C-alpha cells in the first residue's frame, strides 16, 4: 500500500476509468475532465499540477479503440499517446511527482508467449508502438511505474472469442481493487490473469459464446500475447 495523499487519475471518463471511479470515489482522488486537464497543453498542465498538488499520477488517458485509428490517424495517435504522455512525465519530473503509466502486453512480439518484464519487445501494431513511445518517456524518469496490462470489461462484451489467441485477460474491476498494492512500486510490472485462450476465458462467464479462429488470411495461425505475471502475483499475494 502507500501513503499518497492526493492521486490524480487521467482518463476518468474511459472504460477502465469509469470502473475505477465507482470504487475509488473519495476526495483523495482527482478526476479532471479532458477540458480541465489537456495533456497536450504543457503550460496549463503544469499550472493545474501546481494548484492541485497531486503526489501520484495514474495515467490511463489514451487513444485505443478502434485499433485501425492508429493506422488511419497516425498524428492523433502520436499526439495523444506519445506527446501527451511525455508532457505528463516532464511535469512530474519537474515537480517530483510519482507517475504510474498504463501500457499494454501488445508491445511484446506475441509469438511464443510467457514474456517477462525483461523479454525483448516488438510491438505488433501501431497502437502498441504508440504505447511504447509513451513508455520511452516514462522509462527516463525513475520515480515511475510502468504496468503492461492485459484487461477487459466485465462482463465480456463480445459475442465471439478467439480460440487460437492466447493472452492474460483480467477484468477491469479486479485490477481496480488490486491497483493500490502497486502504488509504491517502481520499474515495470506485467499485470494480467491466467494465460489461456480468449475463448476459454470468456466461456467461463458466457457458456454460449461462439469460438472463432484467427485465419491464414491474417497470416497468423496462432497469436500468443501471454505474459509471465509471477512478479505481479508475488506483490498481490
């Protein structure tokens, strides 16, 4: 746990942020809107921080879905996920504020799975490249924590799930409850659940879900994005 007195959460209106706010809804947490805290405007960002004096920033604000946005609107992806994150890191460094950055398991090669925090990285799409760009800024600032996370909404929102995509899904609400145990940590931590196919994960909660496959048309016979979460499990146990 930690003794942080005021925690600023970016992305409070997003899918994960909405779940986070329901559980952590006390005065200790700040949830500024995008209009109030624009991470692309450095000077106003710094002004907000000096006025509200957070001692921890949880940075979840990001451009994510739909994934093809990162191919069609590259500049938007770069500005939000890389430049915006870099601005936050610069302010945190100047004011000596701890930052926790939400990254993704998609920065690993996604071929053999069981990637630990020291495994080589090779993003599989532009979204992952944009998150790695954000990581690069965070890595330079030692008062930080990078969480490479694999999570999804509860309940699982899709009507079908891949049988040959192996990953570490864990529900948003589970992460929200466990996150305070990570506040005081630094470095990089892989965060997720049991390594299994998306279909096997989803079927536990929806027995009628349809199983589908990544096909040869995608030039992928099997995608294994699973991570070694031994470090995470040791912390939360």
